[in-house]
C-alpha cells in the first residue's frame, strides 16, 4: 500500500479554511483523512472533543512537546495548538491522504520536517473582508480580535513559502481548486 500524502492547508484566522474544507473533505477521489489538532483552548459552541480538536490541559500539551510527540505546535493568545505526530503517521501508513488544517507558524514547521508535504495557502479577497469575517464570529473580545488581525497581516506575508495560493472569494470555487490541486498531486505520486 502506498503511503498517503500530507497536505498542509493553511491561512490566517478567519479566512474560511473550515468552510472550504467542509466542501471537499468527503470527495472520494481524494481519499482524505482530516487530521485533528490538539489544543489547550476552551471549546467554542458546537465544537466536539475528538472531532474538531483534541482538547487537553496545558500540562498534557507540554508533556507532548517534551516527548517530541507533535509534528508541529504553536502558542497563540494564551493557548497551545499542535498536531499529534503518531495520529498523522498512522493515517498516512494506512494509505490515507492526510489534511492538516493549521495556522502558518505550524505549517512552516511541518514543511521543514516533512519535505514532501503539499502546501496550500488560503487568502481572503481583501484584508477588510478578513476583518469582517473575524468580527462576524462574535466569539472573542476586542483585544483578541486585534491580536488575530495583527497576526493575519504578518501571516499574509508568508504566502510565498507555500506551493499553492488559493483565494477564498467564493468558497465553492476555492474548494474546487483545492481539490484539483490535491487530486493532481495524488496522480503525480502514483505515476
């Protein structure tokens, strides 16, 4: 059985990564498994442990860092986020193409550690639209919104470090383009 691809799907907070992912994740041609990240932040309304994230304590997360159990990790606005290495390796060894939906700092770590990772960066049609989306969540105080906007501005400067850049002006089109990129790389890896 051929080992699956590792797809790094990234972009600034609020760009619509989750919306796009939901539009292509069940495409059977892509044979995708969604990698669930680990975090120490509290769940948002409707988020489910083991589905949206693995919600853990700060102590559990720091133990995973210390034992090199994470493919990547970052700390942002007081919470840790990371990707459990064993979880991703198991899925890839089963022949699944693993989709990592992660923030930019983590994506760059993965690209350093996994040289054959396929990297796709999602951008908003404008920074103003990104701010509207972040504020539209109505889930965070102004201080956190300002931190997210500042971070997004810096992250947008990193798009050149990715193999592909897709604009999320139309979520269905962005999903179709992303699926096409992944499908092409699956074909390349089997040729």
